[in-house]
C-alpha cells in the first residue's frame, strides 16, 4: 500500500469538495482531493441541471396547451418521449463534461480515486491502495437518495431521480413517493409530459412549504394537474407483471392502483456511514453525525471540517460552495480558524407556480420574535402583470417584527418566485425594515408590484415603536 503525507486531505470532489480544495491550495501545495466514484457534481449529473432540462420540456408542452387562452390555437400536443429524454441526457452530459475536464486538469499528485475510511484522527485509507496521513481533513462526501424499506418491494421498477435522467423514453405512469422538492418538481414535469402521476406523502406537506396558508394554496393548485395523496398510509407495495401495485389507506378508505414505476423522492441521507467516522476522534450525535460549528464548519475542536450536503444543514449548491470556501480557508490557515460569512437562507422549487422561501420561516419568526410579529400577504390572482401573462395563481406571505419593523422572511407560491426570492433575500441580508423596502422603486407593470402590495399590507399591521418591554407595546398574535 502506498503511503502519502499531506497538509490537507479533502474527501469528496463535488461542489463543496472542489471549492474546499481550491481554497486550501492557496495555502499549501501538499494537498490531495479524494473521489470515491466518478467526477461530476450532484448538481450537474443528477440534480439541478438535468431536472431543469426535464422541467423546461414540460413547461413548453404546458404553454402550448394553454395557448388558446390567448387566442392562439395550437392543435393537439404530442410528446415525443425519446426526443425529450435524448435532449435531457445530451445537455446533462454537456454540463458534466467541463466539471470532469476541470478535475482531470488538476495535478496527478493531487488526485486520488477510491473510497476513503478513517483509520485514526489523521490517517485515511483510500480504496485498498493508499494510506494518507493528513494534518487537516475536509469531509465533503455529499448525500444519496434515502429509500424506505417498503418501497424496495417495487424491485426493478423502483427508481430515484438519478435513474430518471437516463430513461430512453417516458413511461405511461409513475407513483411518486415524497412530495418534497425533488418529488414535486419531477412529478409535475412528468405529468405535463403526459405521464399519469400520483404523488404520495405522509405528513401533508408539499415542496417544503412551512407556512400553512401557502401550503394549502399550493396543494389545491397542484391537485388541478395531478393526483396527490398528501397523507397516505401505504399498506403494501408489490411488483406484479403489469408493474408496481400500491395499496394505501386515505380518508378512511382503502385504495389500490398500478403504475409502471415507483419514483422514490423520499429525501437524501448524508454519505457519512461508510467513512468509519467513529475512528476520527470527533464527537458524534445520536445519529452518528459529527457535531460541527455552522460558521466555521469545524467538527468540535478538531482539525476536521465538514462541508456541503454531507452535513445536512443547508443542502443547496450555493450553500455547498460557501461551505467549501469556509472549510477550505480554515483547513489551509490551520491552526487559525475564522468564522465565515453565511448568507441569508434562500430556497427555490422550480414547479409552476414556483415555490420560494427566504430568511426565517414563519415558525422560526415566531420563535425568534416570541409571537411579536405580523404577516402581510398578496394573492396573485388579481395582480396585473400576472393576469396579462396568464400566470395569475399564487400567494406571497411576508413577515415583519413589531417594534423594529425589521423584515424577517417570506414564503411564496407564485409566478417569478425565483427572481422575487433574490430581491427579498438581499433585503433580509441587508437588515432592511419594511418601510425601507417600500421606499425602493417598483416599475409598472411587473410581477414585483405584488411584492409591494404584500409589504404595504404588512406595514399596516406592524406596530412600530419601542421594543417589547420598553414601551409597553402589546404584541398581538403573529398572523
């Protein structure tokens, strides 16, 4: 077995790992980047980009079907499944290729291929060929789909999002388990491409929406396109000759339906369980996950850092890049460890209407403000620009703190949410008050005018003045 000594070892060559490597390399050339399987990030191979390619095809089909509302008569819409999936694969591969080339351009001595395992606090075994002794270690091993046992009964008809993008054609029907971000994006896209879809949930949630009023609005809207069982009690999954037969209980009634495939979109689990992390000498929680500081990414008081999806804190690409930067800088500058900039939380779900979350959700606002907050809202059903373009479905709810008037966060289900989310996130990060936001320019006619309407509603409800306890302000319920 080869033996190597380095200052920094980075485990995982995804987004967080690549950024961590680049940042740590500024401080030392004694560094190694370890990849367990193949180069190419989750985003490029099986996440952000291929899913948006499938969604783009679905949006085109939906737009054509809706064109008669504008006096445009398109005729019948026919979906060429093989052509749809061919474009998804081809464009996906184009996104992956430069990532692979970038990795292969790194110095050979900086790259190792093989699964890494901890031997002790400084030593790693990579595959069965190399032992690495590292002064500092960055864990950036990402995550993988999590599949409940009962769903495995679908056998060869069980797929995860990774598999969907390699399909050569579209199936006739799919049961989607998990109405989270991945499930609702792919479920709606497949439905719009002519696939019969039923989505199964357990808790009644959809798309990660925390605000109950927005969630119910979204559920009602999605139900107009495809079947949703948000609180299903799945009794049995069977692989039969015709496909996958699913039996479930819902609303006091028993149901049964057969599908070509079962898509498991039931969350992801951190790739921590094959690292022999118990040998790393760091504190683990009850789930076997390392305890870490989200602002330094340092595990306890050790020389080990954890970044990206593997820490299960903010599993989004832009967050993985930020965490890779923080972890890489700290690994390179060791023993000096600095707090890194963590940006305002922001998440977007690329359904139609889109879903966006910015800053604190309504439960976090309630906890932070101890009920001393107000909520403003706007429906997009009568919003001018949204009606003009035929996308007038949606609801935006914005949260502000009594006393300070500080803008705390928002949840949205509606048109152009991916763009509005950025504007609102910038406002949260700049710690703007609602009145300061209303002083900003709003053009006419644009969808953003709906944001102004929601902020005006919030402004009317906010009690601006001394903080609670200082001026006797009576904070009503945060609704």
